[in-house]
């Protein structure tokens, strides 16, 4: 991971939705020859993934800079059955001010925010109101999240309702059965319809990779969703037994690289679920830099789907400034 001054690492990351910088992914016709040619060398991918945590090390100011970068890439999330308007407002306040003001001032990071706030549909209006004027977008999980098994017309209608009340990003879930049965046409048609329902809102396709069986299925599903117009591909709902992993991430971002080389279109990536430690965020950032380059270290092309991650990063930044670790309960989220 390239070391950089604290300010330059965070520069130009605030409040940038994907359409500001990059052409949207309008997709392409389904190319089954390309899809079926995709393979995944599982043993090689796993060997590469095992080397990643020890390959990059940044310390002191450089580590603080990269952790501030990570904050700017977080989709701060609450997706619990007991969510309330009060909890969502507190989460939005945390998104606006993710780290204590005095610490950010000492770091020269005044104005740092998270990349977005992600909530269920019925909390979108609350989040939009709480974030008014901040430039922080609201993402809604839709299409029968997390299983994606509600009637198709209701899933499409849910997208429309979330967009209508102000969601700028929609995180949809695919039908896993289409991947498991190799019905790539059905997956393409489903994703394309969901993309169209989103209108101007950007769509993140959640693959639920822990339920797809093989890395080859992950690679093929990634490619099909991009062909159908996904602006982001995302690992997980966070509700599966296995969520984001390094081998899955390598598989998905290499599919993104192949798609960009073939079409010229950059598609974003969002690992979600299981990323809760600052050191894990640094591994993911270094992997994105190595595999896709610096351009994918901006919030319009990379997000962490997380909530507890922010608390650990805040503790690390406080330690950097004060020399002491604080208790985790002092950094509650929501």
C-alpha cells in the first residue's frame, strides 16, 4: 500500500455519488459464451488470499490516513428488526460526525463523513430527513431483503417506493436459485428489470456469495449482474452464515477488472458482513489498490457494508492522537 500524507489520502472523497465521476453501467446483451468460459482456480485464489494480510503494513500517520479513507467508504448500516426512527437518526448523526470532532481536528480531517447510510425501506424517509444538507446518500435494501423470495412484482414495487421517498442507492438481492441451477438468462432478466426500476438511483447487486456454492458461481454471477447493468456488485446481505471473505473478494474484483477491460465501464465493489476490525479494512483497501488501482479507492467505486467497523477505526484513531485506547462502549453506533 502506497504511503501518502494524511490530507492527500482523503482528498476528493466527500459526498461524491457515482454519477458525478463515472459513466453509469448501462449493461450489455447477455454473452453466454463469455459467462460459460469463466472459471475460478480456487486453490490459487485461496493461496493468494492467505498472503494478503501480511503483505502490506502502514504505521503512524500513514495508517491514520488510510483509516480515515476507510471511514469515507463505509455504508453505515442498521438492518435490525427492532430498528426505530430514533436509532436511525442517531446513526445518521454518526454518519455526519463519525469521529470525535477534536480528534478529527488534530488529524486535519474536519468534515469527514461516511460514504452513505443504509437502512430498510420504511426508514428511508427518516434517514433522508436526518441527512438533509449533508450530501450523504441514503441506500435502501430492497427486493425482499435478505432472502429475495417475495413475489417478483412486489420486489420491483419496493424498489420504486424506496426511490420515490429519496433513496439514492438501492441494494437488491438476487435469486440464488438462478445461479445454483445455472439459469443465467433468468438472472440477467431479473437484474435488468431491477436496474430499470431503480431509474436514476444506483443499484448494488447482492450476490449472497456464502450461498452460491463455488467461486466459479460467484465469478459467473458477478459477470451476469454487470452485463445486466449493476453499478456495484456486493458480497452479502450480512445475514448469511458466511459473508465477505478474501477469496470471494478476489474473485469478484477480478470479474470487475475483466468487465472493465472488455467494456471500458468501471463497476463498484462492496464487501459486506464480517468486516469489523480496522486491520481488516486496511487489507481490503490494499487489495483493491493492488488489483484494480487507486481509482477504486473512492466512494463511487468502493464501499464497506459495515457498522461495527467504524467503532474500531475510531478507537485506533483516538489511540493515534492520544496514545491510549478507549473502551469500545464509548464508540457506540446508533
